[in-house]
């Protein structure tokens, strides 16, 4: 399966109300959880002057924070239309409209509409897509320097959580499903595009994978 959904198919789960709630939380608390971890990792790595691509970026807050840290441009691609209005308000409030692009699309099917970036991030996105090979390969191919992924670890409680999470989408007729994909599959997909796993951090539920491309190799 190379494509997941059409834009709008996931709006029953990632609803306008949810998007507005996330925007208010960000305005109050800033980036939290795995988003903060990604920002910290990339800031320490060196983000000044770099371009950023968020695949499944939602509000695009990772990109906004990296712009504040010195990134030159941020692009966010997401399947849900619900994030567009609150995301635009956050962009305008930050005064970075000329440095941000947004696209509502299935990245696997329409990734050719998006240019490569120095750094690509996928925060809690692989778990929402049925074909990890296609998604990770597409993201890795767009990464000139680094790819950062957060995804569930293959722990028993993660698989139980996936079963419970998927009850509501079935009830409301959404195409959204939550997956606990094999980590080895994700690593192999990134490596197939010339990236190397440089760091893996394991948490109670989520894990963070940091891939790098050898300098001079594109």
C-alpha cells in the first residue's frame, strides 16, 4: 500500500476542535513531550541556517521552534485539514509567514510536490500510516542531512494501547488506524535511502530514532 488517505479522511479523529485545543496548549506551554525532545536534539546538533520538513506536522510547532532556534525555513505536510487555520494563526503570531510553507496531502503519494530539506522530522507519524516502508523511504529521500522519527516501541503495552486506540476510529468510520510497526522495518527503509542510524533513545512508550546522511552524499 503506497497511499493512505485523501486529505480530509482523518478529520473525524484530528478534528478542528482537537487542533484548536493543541494550539491553545502550545501557546500556554510551548512544545512538550516528544516534540520538545526533537527540538532539543536538533538544536544541539546545530539547526542554524538549516531547512526543516515536518511530515505529518500537524500544527507545525516543531518547525516554529526550530525557526526560533535559527532554522531558515520550515515546511509542514499533513493529511488533516483541521490544523490549517490554527496553524496559520500561530505562524502569523510568530511573524514567520515568509519562512513557512504548509501542504495538506498524503506525503507518500504527493511528496514530489515538496522539495528536499536539510532535516526531516516525523513525530508520532509512522504509527499512523499503514505502509512504513513507503513513508519512511519517502521521508529519508527528502533528508539531505538528518531524519528524526518518534514511534512506539515494540512493547506489549504498546500493542494493547493500539487495540484500544483503534476502537473509536472504527466506531466513527474513520480510516485512521494506530500501528506498532517493527523498528527494524523503519531502520531498513531509512538505510535504503542512504541514511545511517546514529542514535536511538527508548522511553516508556515512544522511542526516538536519529538518522544521519554521510556528508557529501545526497
